[in-house]
C-alpha cells in the first residue's frame, strides 16, 4: 500500500541529545510517526507524518474496554558500518498479528507492518543513537477507536508506530538487578490473554510493582495462577536460570509472552553447547538451589531489557543472593554474543539482522 509522506521542514526537526548517556528509556520521540486506520472492513490511508497527538472520541472503545495491543522492537546502529539494522522484525510482525487475533482486532498484514517500519526507520535513521548500549526503540501500537459505550469489539482501529532513542532499560546497565517474587497477585491464567502483548497485562502488574519498589527491587517475578508455585516470567522479560549447569526457562504454554529475545537466547545457548530445558521451575526449587549453591545464575531476556542479570530474589520477606551479586559467565557469554550480533560486531550466522 502506498504511504503518504508529509515531513517536517528540516529546521523544525530535532535530533538525539548530544549526551547520549542521558537518554533513559522512552522519554523522547523522533520527528515522525507512521499511522494507518481500519474502517468498513479495510485498512485505509497510510501516512508518515509529524509526531503529535491524536484526536480521539472520549467514547473510543480502547479507553473503556482496553482493546489495545503493541510491540517492542529495536533498531541498532551498526558499529562496523554506517548501517542501521532491525533485529528479527518479522517475529514482531507475526506476534502482533497473533495478539490482534486474541484481542479480536483486525490484524494488520505483516508485509504492510514491515514495509511501514522500513520506510519510517529510513526517514528517521539519524535518530538511531551511537553509544554502546543505546538503540532506537520502536513501538508499533494498535487501538480501538470506534466511539461506542456498548461492550463489543470495535469496527475501527488506529495502528501507529512511534520511535524513541533509548539507553539501557535498567539504570544499572549490564549489572545485576533485584527482583521481587509476587506471592499473591497473578499476571496471567491459562485460557487468558497472558500470551498477547496487550496493555491490560501490564496494567494488572502495577500494584505489585509498587511493592517491589518498596523493598528495593526493580521488577516483579510472576508465579502461576493456579498453585502460586511455578515461575512464569518477569514484568518486562522472560526469565532464565542456570541450575546444575542447565539453562532453564519456562515453556510457552499459554500464559507467557513469546519473547523474541527469549527465543534468540535459547538458540544461542544451544549452539554454544549449553544444555537448555524449557521447563517450569517452582519457586521452592529455585530458592533451595540458591541456598545449596546449585543455582549459579539467573537472568532475564527481553527487547527493552536485552539480557539483564538477576542478583537477588525477594520472596516472602526473605532475600536470596544469586552468584554473590555478580554477573555469571553464562549470562555474560550470551549477552556478549546477542549484542555483538545486534550491533554488527560479530557475524550473524542466523540472518537475524535486517539492514535498512
Ligand atoms: C519490550 O521489551 O519491548 C516491552 O515491550 C516491555 C515494556 C514494558 C518496555
């Protein structure tokens, strides 16, 4: 589909702040965004236009019944060349289509998603920052815009992509973080929407995040909803453990986000010769293994977070120190390889990088 492009005059465009160490995460936005809308059964005009507010009916269905989905992806400035590359963008296009199906929204065709992304990034390529650990975070989003207070799916949608130059998600950088294990509230139930990337999944976790911050943690670890026993995922990441020299992560079984970084880490770990098991571990197994010294490392994996080592778990008023609060060798090895590929520092034998 043709994209109508209307750009800001050169003198009105912004740029990445000179001091890239101050970027933070998701606080500033590039000059332009992509928009398209769905009406009367079809996707309509596509535009790349100046970043700015939308006009939305106060009765828009998204505001009342939460019909919304989004994605998180990154463009990386390649260190070996001047190029910019996307990391496995087809995976996000596919997941967004799956999320749309689960939330009863009109899926945007994957080729349209990818074409829009390429064109927008190409226009905004000067916004991809240069410092190590920085990237251009990409937020494709879809909302239900029909003006209606009756409870049903919308017949109208707005799909848009906005871009934000970012630094590391955690202020610690690649250093261990502390995680609060939530004993009471749950994130997702079997048969629910845990596997979809929809805003409601994140809203439901905010109360527990307050508790996490109170005890000095930056993330919440979620246990399964039926027994409050098995570890599912962490707020912004899929969770991995190294236990008895095996790399464990929870399987994709309906309640867990199908992380693109998760899948990439599993592939890298297997190819490096680590034994990998996609199995649920109970919180008791994990805390006992930390105490006995058999659990040697923990780390999270996500687009925003990249690979984040975990140095401490807080569970039921007890603290469990992991690997003496130091980054372990497996986490470091996987992190170096993942970001090496993403920034073009090392060869990408998987064809994951898509150069724009
Ligand atoms: C991402 O990792 O891209 C996400 O969407 C998580 C978000 C909470 C920052």
